[in-house]
C-alpha cells in the first residue's frame, strides 16, 4: 500500500492499514472520534479512558481534534508492545459468560445480555449494541450461544503476537548495538 509514510515493520503496517480505513480524506489524518474504532479494528479492547489517553497523546497541535498517522503509529506501537488494551483470553470470557448463565443453558437472551452490556461496567451505547448483535446472535434461535460468540471474537488477527515479535527484534537490535565490535587479526597488526 502506498501511503507516503515509511513503515519499518509488520506492526506498523497493520496499524497503518487500520488507520487508513478511517482516513476519509487520504491526508494521513483521522478525526479523533475514530481513534476507538481504529483500536478495535486492530483487535484491541480499550476502555473509554484508554481511548481518551490515546487521543490526548496523539492529538495534533496544528489541527486539534485530528490525529496524524505517524504520531498515532508511534504511540500505539508502544502500547501494543506493552500488551495494553489486550482482550481477555477465551478462557476468561467463557468463565464470565458461565457466571451469567447459572442454569448452564449455554446461551444468553438478547434482552438479558443487552441489559447487562448497557447498564453494568463500562456501558455499551445503542450503536455499539447494534453493531454487536449480528455477530453475537444466532439468527435461527435468536439467542447468544456464547461459546460460538467467543470464537467469533477470537477470530481476529493476533496483533499482540506481532507486537511481541517486533518488541523482541527491537530489543535484540539494541543489544547488538551496545556490543563492541570484535577485534580481528587485522586490528591487532
């Protein structure tokens, strides 16, 4: 993809690809209101506070309310390498759903789950719920079979695995940079 910004690794490529989906003008800027969307598209699960922190750290000085790709990429790369905003494991999600299903029916109703998502914890907006239903609800039964839903959620690419590899590569490069070059026989003459 030609974006006019130097990408140094696969992590930056993934961040750039997600960012550019929301770059409606093609100028390497997005509206700050889309930061959460970009992060979620990457597979992150940020709280609203974390989204606000990313906006504060990357908001353009020249164009307040706009986020530039380079600044966003640098900041988010570090967050990903530190495994921030990482989704819960499948096991933890299953445990949470099982707590919500004391009768062990293996599903939740849309009404019950929607009420929980809209009222408890960090509440989902009506728009977020509307976006979730097509993935969560079984169109035949109208229920949310949560093991299927968990599998749907975990089908995203592993951005954190990519970030871990890049972090290790950067650490190795730093380590090698700090080493003294070995003396050769020519150096000794």
